[in-house]
C-alpha cells in the first residue's frame, strides 16, 4: 500500500498524486502487463498481410503511441473524454481478428475505414446503446468469444508453421519454440504470485525470445541501425476507403465493446472508491474509447479500447491513483518514439510471438466458456442458439472459400465467421425469446 499524501480532507484514492519515482515504478508495471498485446497484435497483422519490416516497425510505434495517448486521456478525462479512472488502453483481440477479416476480404484501406466509421459510431450509438444490449445476452457474447478464440488460434497457428507448401513449413524448431513459450508462460503463471504472476505472459514471451536467441533463431543485428527516433506516419496505407457493408462486423462488435466498457467502468470505480454514481462515468469511458479508436485509424491501427486485465493490478497492489496509469501512458508514448524498441519488437521470432498469442487468445475462449456457464444449455432455445451460431461461424473459419462462389457483397458477411456467428446467435436467440410460450392456465386443477 502507498502512503496517502496530504492533499486535504476526503481526497479520493483515485486522485492521489504519488511521488515521481512511485509513478514511474507503478506505471512501468502496467506497461509490462499490457506490452505483449500491441506487439502480438501488430505482428499478427503484419504476418497475415505481408508488411515490409519498415512498415511493421512504423505500425508498432503507432500502436504504442495511440495506446499511450488513450491511457492518458482515460486517466485525465478532459472535456468529458475519458473516465478519470486508472485505465490502460490496448488493441483488443476481437477487433484485431475482425480488422484482419475485413482486410483479407477487401483491402487494408477498407479495414482502416471500418475502424474510423466504428469510432464515430460509438458517439452516435452512445445515447441508445443500452437498448441494443438486450440482443447480446450471455449466450450470444459467449458464442462470439469462442469464435474469436478459434479464429485467432487458427491465424496464429499459421504464423508458427508458415504457409503450407512453403520452404520450412512446420519446421520442428519453430513449432518447438512455440510449444516451449506456451509451457514457460504456464509455468511462470503457476510458480509466481502477485505482480510476477500477472505478467507471466510477458515473461513467457521474453523467455521464449531468449531461447530462440540461444538456438540462433533471433536476428537483432538491425535493431540499432537507422534513426533513434520514430515518428508514426499518418494513414500509412494510403487514404482509407469507406464501405458500410464491409465495416458492419466491426460496428456490431462496438456494441459489445460498449457493454464491456460499462462493466469495467463500474467495477473499477468500486475498486478505487470513486465517489458518486459509477453509471454516470460510463459515457466518458466510451467517448475515450471512441477518440482513441479514431486516432488509431488515422495511424493505421485497429480499435484501441480499455483493458480489463490492468484492473487486476489495481486490486492486487492497492495503488489506485489514476496518475499511475497516466504515467504508464507517458512511458508508452516514449517507447513509441524510440525507434530501436519498435525495431526490436518487429524482429521477435514469429514462433515465439505465435506461441504467446495462442495461449493468450485461447484464454478468450475460456472466458467465452465462463460466460456460457451462466446459460442453461439444456434449454431448447439456448442449445440451438449456440449450435447455430457455431455452425455459421466456424464454417468460414475452418473451411476457407466456402462462400467464394456467392456474390461479392454477400461474402462480406457470410465469409466473416465472427460476424456471421454472432449475428446468427443474436437472431436465433431473439427468435426463441420472442416465440417462447408464456405461462398460462392449462385448465388442469389440483386434485
């Protein structure tokens, strides 16, 4: 626990201003927890879309920059943009998967356009989004999370093995590195406690990288070559393209993202003892997410959203000051501007990053299972809601090209497993709920 400085009576712990050395130490702790997320996200996009190394470095730098600026925004909350709570912002797993699906079905400029439109949709939907939440009960959200996990594990599995038929496909050393990274992450999670346990993913990534270096699978010779400062490029892929139909999956996800932001805001406000109505803070959080996502689109990233995993650090350490996450944001901005750091991130072995991603995104599936545990799957409607959502969602994920002979406009939705599965689950669930027989008098009387 930290000592509360004397700033007058009734100072909220969340508004506590700590000494600079504590701000740096605790802020860096937040950075360590979240750093694997932007690195793995950019690596996935770069590998899937075939970016040149220089472009990959630029996008990594841009992602750290936007995450840092977004964290500062959420921590300080100027003009109602941000929750004034200790939030860290990251590229979410589901948005990355949807971003890639849009980019591969159309092009990356259309995917960036989808990010920008989704960021603006946050503002438009904010006044009415609570009414939309009834279409996304646990059965639908759980289905979506399972599909996200399957899709991302499939993509990252390809990052580990390489393309079928290519030279070095399924190289045993690369596969072994991925498995070792997963095993080390699990071991660290089991052996360590407290803060070290919470950064077990990052420790697994570091250990896997050191193992790859020992095996001669890490080429860091170019890390110190080139300029020391990095300046992220505006619209690195060119001007965005705006296609509402192609953007629909990401726009649909934003509704779920707003629901997650609601829960995170209320939970965090309780943890830090923020006085007042926590529900009133929710719109500020969502507007902060919207601003960060639009800024991310300008720099070529996917949606940048608040991170729930960092809330655990607040609870575990008892350090509840929003100035700590603001300091973490400043550290992220500094990291973004130091080119060697971004270059180092760009040369991390694909097998190691892939192994880290497989375990991280499998956890999304575990979360989906946990959400589904609230549902009675013996119920006829729930069973068919989940089954139909998985059927329509898994087909395009596991059988690429299944809709390749359909009209192009329909492939945008049918060929996107995440969107199709989520939409199907929402519609089927609504159908069963709407047509559910209401309790009525059967005419029988007690004997």
